[in-house]
C-alpha cells in the first residue's frame, strides 16, 4: 500500500542520514506535511479555476460582442491549464519512498522548474493577452460594424492627411508594437509577480524549512 505523506516524514527524520534530533521530529513533520498538502490543494484549485474561467469567459465575451477577445483568451486559459495538469502529474510522480529531507528537496526542485517554465511562457502569454484585448475592442462582434474602423473614419474627418499603413493609423501600429515589446520584455517579471502573489507565502515557508533542515543536518 502506498505510503502516506505523514509516514514519509516520520520515517525520513528517523533514518540515519536524516535529522537526528528526535525532539524536533514532530515539529518538522507537521511543518513539512502542511507545506506540501497546502501547495497541492492550491495548485489543484488553480487548475480547476482556469478551466472554469475559460468556460465562463467565452460565452460572456460573445454576449457582450467582443468575441475576438473571448475566443483567443478561451484557448489561452485552456492552454495554461493543460500545462498545469502536466506539472501536477510530475508532482504526483515524486518518489514517496525518499526520506523526508530528500522528498522535500525534490519538491523544491519541482517548484523551481515550474517557476522557470512559467517565467519563459509569460514572455509570450502577456503579449498575446495584450493583442487579444486590442482585437476584441477593435473588431467588435461577428458580422457587425468594426469599432476600430469607425474610429479611424472619424479621425480622418478632422485629420485627412493622417498617415495610414494598410488602412490603419501609423501611431496605432507603433502603439501595438510598443505594447507587444513591453509585455514581452516584462512578461517574465509579471509572471513571477503573479506566482508570488498566489504561492509566495508557501514557497517562502518551504525555503525557510529547507534551510533549517540543512543547518541541522550539517551539525550532526
């Protein structure tokens, strides 16, 4: 029968290559159990939340006549959720027969891989979100008037010499390019900030616990 997380920690701290201060076992066992279980719950809830948000976002955006934003955003959140599931599966495959310190260290390595992947992906995701928002408000609903073109037509009335590129004002294109470049450059930082907002507290607890365990191991 597969070992429970509680068993992993209790056995791990009592092994010869783990901590050897028995009176600290219960304290570290409880801290470790709390960190891993809480993270698992939060990660699972966030994945479910992404799917639900995508399913709600699509019909709402179509109803308010901005489908050119809703459809890309729908696929974006489904895409993120799928990768979240893949990382969750990797987390579930961590060897539970490792002693408690090694298990926690492996979990820490997993979180670093997840954060690194999220940071790289964010450099593409945030520009995509920016373009989706612009497309939603520029093109409007299917088969209806195009709000962006109406805006251009109204500007041409007062500024007939306005420079156009493929029927679009040059300053609009430059603004789009600047926005894409901005979010591509800062996307990784925004992604880290987003992760820190959700998981920062528990990851700081993980780092603190690992440092304490390593210091105690070094003294034995």
